[in-house]
């Protein structure tokens, strides 16, 4: 059934029976199949939402639902929902603030309790049905356990059990969304279903997606055999059969999302960000990544993006350097789970529709399963905060990065902390953060120790200092885990006179708040001549280094002028709100404006003093 047909059926059901009946349908979509007894118990056990509000579902709703177009009778007192109908209802359940992930967890516990006794039934059909229900319950709350049990069930099957292979493949297909982090399981099941039906070409196509080096695949710790000759596997893996150690590689995936569905603000600079990152990575004098090893995705939909991230981490070697860069909206749900936005990401009643975004937990799982011990993640997005008018904030929510993306041999660079927002600037073609990432690599300025190599911690230190000069309210962060701390990302021109001059100017600017004093001017002129730079070359470097300081001074002056224009003291609440709005658009810290207010008002006592609004 097509999703649009399923949507019309659900809408028709809701219009005919009302909201209370629809709530029961939400809950009924959780089990893989329904019996009158199971549906009645669902009705009896879930009379309230997660806030304790009574749902007022009549008992007649049980019969109404089973006899409606949402359910199909597939056996004696056995009913199923079409996959499209079931998925839509489950999404609405998850996105409804009255239910959400908490209700999913409650339904899982309920279903596990309900099927426990029947798992030991002497009737094989009852056992199969009950086992499928158990896997359904686990898939949404304990996906690793569900994947392991499904893999074990597949391992026990003989090739002669063709009907059972097809049944299990169909069953695994129903868990595609909750088990997204275990995509090889779905691919394997599809391949085996084709194999037992003698569709060898289709089976080969499925298995080749796994990029295997020998005829087996490991899923959730379970090794599953593939009944095909090694000749079906990709040529680049032949070296494994010859015990030849492959050369380590440098692979990058760069994703930029500029275009969004209504409800999420467009980010025009994001696609420019990925092109700029690609430029420095493939430059043989900088990142030295092979062009064919750098994948750029602009405005991908969820499935394309999910596949690309999975393929970045799958089937790699220990010494491979894997770089994942993302510029776009970071989104969270009530449970604080983090999602990477896609071009189809949308919200329903201000709640994220999770199936339109890529779950951070899925990415985390793929990273953990990867053999690579050199993983770099660069996120130019934010995880909480508010929208500051005039700048485009990259989105909402809070997230514990170490909990969601932490692991061995891994380093994560972010444009802001877990409680801040990241900004795009109207004055740049790139976002502020990516602008300085590129600049640090392109000019070599991020090579802080001057050894000719730019490590990720050096790159972070450089970018953080530059971002805070340009946008003090942003605080880029760095998370390193075990072997990931000193990963070298790019080369720098070690003996470049321009780089040496730039570093000295940066040092002088930092010491003098963005100015070069008269004494230091004599020093910089002498250094310029010693390095053989022209006045034009040195001037261009100085202009670029000092520009962020100049812009910052202008912002402070604008705020000072605005505060000076206030005619009455103490400040009214309206004046305070207007000044706060100005502070946000100028991206100034509280300590910046506090200093200005103390100077102008003559006393810090005025700062938090409000006058009553005038009528």
C-alpha cells in the first residue's frame, strides 16, 4: 500500500469514529498482529496518556477497529495492519506529546509480558507468532538484543527451509525502521530470500552491498554464512583472500543541508560549507585525500543520507582515517535523542517526525561497529538555544555529545557546546565555524607547533580562538577519546614565509586586543622585510587577521550608542527587552554588555533595576 493511501485510510477512520478511536489505533499498531483478546487488553491497560489524562476510549472501539479498513483478517481471529498503515500510526504515536517514546517503552513492556507464557507453547504456529511479537517489542526499546536474536534465528535455518527463509526475510523487513542501525541484517535477509528462490543475480546484488572479504557477515556478534562463491565479492577485497594487508585509506563524507521543509529555517551557506571543505581536503598540499574518496551530499533525503553514513563506517580497516562532516540543523526530541536533519526533515505540532531525520544513535552504532580506529566527526550545527534574529541559528534541543558519539579512537569537533546555538553570518559565504576550519587548513595557521602537520586538536584550538573573536557567544568544543586525540588531518606549508608572518601578527593582535602598537609596527615591518614579503602581501595578511577584531569593536560601539540613546534611567522593562534583542543580534556575551552598562550608567546598581511600564 502506498503511504498516501494509508494516510487517507487513517484520516477517514479518524473522521468517522473520532479522536479516542484513533488513540486506540495508535496503540494497536505496535504489535505485529492482533487478536481480539490482545486488542481488548491494550484498550484496558492504556486508558490514560503519559500525563495521566483520561483518553475516554469506549470499549466498542475494539470491534470498530478490527472491522475497519485499517485491519485485514488474515486467519481465525487474527488481524494485521498493512505495513504502511502501521508505520504511519506508530510515527503519529511517537510524535504525539501525549505519548512519545515513553509510551513506546510502556507498550514494549506490556507486549513482552503478554507473550511470555505463550513462548513455550507446544503449537509451533503459536510459538512463531509469539516470537515475532517479542521481537517487535524488543526492536523499539532494545534493538541490539532484537538484532542478535533475529540473527541467531537465521543462523539456525537450513537452506532447505525455503518457506521459513522467505517468512523470516519478510519479518525482518517489518523491523527496518527500529533496526536501522543494523542494516546488514536486512540486506542479508533479502539476499537469502532471493537465494532460496533461485534468484541468484538478485541475491548477488544484495550480498555485494555488504562489501564482504569472505563468505560470511557478522551481525550483532553472530556470524552468518553466505552460500555463494567468493567470486561474487568486490574485486578490491581479493587481497584479503591472499593475506595481503591493504593500504590504509583516508575517506571523507561531507553533508550539507541548505533546503528544508516548512518549519525549519533554510541555511544557504551549508552547501557552500561542504564545497569549501572538499576543496581543502582533496588539495594534495593540504588534506591530500584522493578525490574519489571524498563524497559530497547536498540536500539529501533521509535514506540516501543514512546509506552514505553507514557506508562511510562499514567494511573499513583499523588504520583508515574516516572523516564525517555535517553542516545543517541538529534536532532533538523530548528524550534528548539527537537527530541529523535531512532535506525532508519536518515537524508535526512542533515535534520532530523522527522518520524524516537520521538518528544519532544509528550513527553511533555504525561508528562503534567500524574497525577504523581513526574517526573524526566535525559538526557545524547546534544542539540547543534560541533563534537570534538577523543570524540563522542551527536548530534546537539539548544533547550530551559524549554519551551519543563517544567511543574509542574517535574525536569530535563541534561549532558550539551542547547548550548553545551555532550561527551563520550574512557577511560570509560560509558559516562562521566552517570559515575558520577552512582558513586554518588553507593558510596553515592551524599548525600551531609548526611541525608541518595539522592535528585535529590544533585545528580545534585555532578555530575556537578565531570563532570567539568573531562571535564571542559561540564556544566550539572538542571531545577526544583514546587514540583519537592526535589524529593528523592535513599538511601545512612548514617554511612558508606568509604563514610565519601571519602567526606573528595573530600573536600581536591577541596581545593588544586587535591592534598593532607603534612599537610592534617597527617589529612587524622588520619581520616583513626579513621574510621577503612585499608591503602588499603583509598588508593583506594584517587586514585579514585584524578584521574580526574590527567587526567586534563595531558591534560593541553599536550597543554603546543604543544604550546612550536611552533618555530615562533607571531602564524600563521595555528598554531592557529592546537591548536584549540588540545583544542577541550582535552576538554579544552578557559580560560584554555588562561592562558597557557599568560605564554608561555610572553604577552597576542600575543594571538589574527596572522601572514600571508607563501607561
